[in-house]
C-alpha cells in the first residue's frame, strides 16, 4: 500500500509515518500540494494524507480536475474540531486526529488495502475456479476472467495478484466502462503537458503506475475498437506511448482482464479485435453465477450479515431457518452484489435475536418470492404505463424509466443497464446529465430519497 503524506514532517506526522510503515505501507512525503500532485502524476499512490493546515479543498479539486481518483484523508490536532469538519466538507474521506492512534491509522490503511473486497467461497464449482486461478497465479500469463455482472470477477483478479510473484507491487484497476472513450487513452497511457486542453502537466497513466505489478482492465469489452489496437501493441511490445509523447516508455506489468460478455461474440460483431482476444485469453477463468454455486449463498449471506452489523454498530444476528430457505430459493440475478445489498438491508431492518425472512424481503415484496406469472405482470405494467405516457416528451419518459429501473436495482448500474438493454457507459452518461440538472440518483445499495 502506497501512502503519500502531504505536510511538513512534524513530530506527529513522523509518528503517523512510522505506524504506517510498520503496517506494511510504503510512505512518500511532500511538503505542499504542488509537490504532492507531482508525486501522484509520476508515481501514483493508494492513499493521500494531508495536514488540515493546508487547503484540502484545493487538493481535492486538483485531483478531480486531473481525474486522479486517489482517496484523501485529513489529519490535524485533536482539538481542532472546526478544521476537521471543514476538511470533510472539502472532500476528505476521513479525519485522523494527531497525535496519531496506531489502531486508527491501521484501520484506515487496512480499509484502503483490502478495498472492501473479501473473497469468500465454499461451493465445489467455485473451488475449481479458485484452484485453477492459484495454479496460474505465479506465471506471467495474461488471464481473462468472464462471468455475469456481480459474480466477483474483480475479487478473483485481486486473488490472482495476491498469489502471484508480483503481490508486493501495485495492483491497479481501470474500469473501461466508467471512463469516456476520449479520456480512456490518457487514463491508460498517460499524457504529456499540453497534449490536449486541460493537460496542465505530464501525468503517468495506469500502465506506468502498475509498473512491476498487475494491471486489471475491468469490463474490457466496453473499450472502443480503435483504442484496442494501441492496447494490443502495449501488450505485445511492453512499451506504451503517452498521449502527445515522442518517446516510447517501457513497462513491466502483468495484465488481467474481465468481461461480462462473450468476447467471441463481440469479435463476430466486429466490436472486439480477434488478435487482442488471443493475447488476453492465455488463461480463461469463468466465474459461475451465484445460482450455480448454491453452497456459497449461505456462506456469503452470513459473511455480509456479520460485516454490515459491524459497520453499522449493530448486534450480530444469525439467519433464521425461513430466511435461509428464502435466500436459497432466490435466483439472484444480480449475483453476489445483489445478495450483499439484500443482506445489508436485512441487517438494518432485522429485530429480535435473528434475521428473519421479512427483513430479507425487498420493499416491493416480489423480488425474492414468486408472485403473479410474468405474462400477467407484464400486462399490468404495460396498462399502467400507457395511461401515464400521453402528453409527455420522450426524454421525460426515458428519464423516469432509467431512474425507476435504477431504484429497482438498488443503485446497481450494471444490473440496471442490463435490464434497460443499453451499455453501462450510456447509462453512466445519462445519470451524469441528470445529476448535472440537480436530479437525485440512487447510489449503489440504495434508492433515491423521496421528497416529504
């Protein structure tokens, strides 16, 4: 874990640095924001700690402007409550009081290093996949990980990295579906100062940031086919070209990729290069859907129940027999991610000594239990929707459909895009438009707030 501390190395910060190093972090120090930004552009970091005597807002705004997504925590003297509040309002994720508490420093580092992705499995179907993953982990082979949305492809990729010879080096993930096409090239390969409007300084890309370690290209099927050619060269030659650069840059990385689509079908459609598929698909790991590994359902449900009880400061409760029957009966179209959301909600709604079936059922009441047949439900829905369409614009109807579907999926973008029949990139662009207009959008794990 790479920690960047921005601020003068006073006695308190020296103590924080020593605690972080003892917890396995690599620490870099910068006196001010400009120097800290230079470190982030050239070397990257997993976490930034900044003194509240400096402008947290300026740092957060600079990171946003340069699309550097490193989380920021602020630190300051214990008595400075006003500065702590201001730092959080400015965009800091947490506030750490100084002198530092070793357990608090350790908790923050552990949270960033673990990235809130624990790997839990028991079913024989998943065991086969994990064994194969561990068998090839110590090699340098590219690995393609496929499976439905929410099955845990990124979690498996991190497991491969942890079992590899590169485990002490960076693990860098790029979500190809979340970054617009015109920005993804500079995100991957970096850019030189002045390469395009807004390129205020040279910045390394994710390839260079992952140098010596592992680069995960998440949802690679969403990458534009023109950029795929440049990616293929980088994989074959182990050199990259920064946007606006004149000299190639050597990189030493291992590449993993994930996709929730069948890339062979995308090749036939002409949206994915066949030669790139061959380069990525040295080893193929298919993560089974949750419904294909029933022994994992109870194991994961118990794990999430314990996790969210701890997170929310609530007592740990076991699942009742009826609750277990209910989670086993469900098809879990959203896979592990949907189960996690359901268990988080159940922890909050449960009362008594156990989590019962009523706490697990969705607010709509029909997501986890069979109701009317699909034909009758479709007819009822169509009739209700038609009565409300006349007199409305297409854009307004589209907006309601997208937001209602997102609410139905508890903020799960990938699941919502699948239901709507659009790409995740299209959905994210639409949601950005709505948020820019001041419209509330469901966050992952929740729904839109309802006006009183």
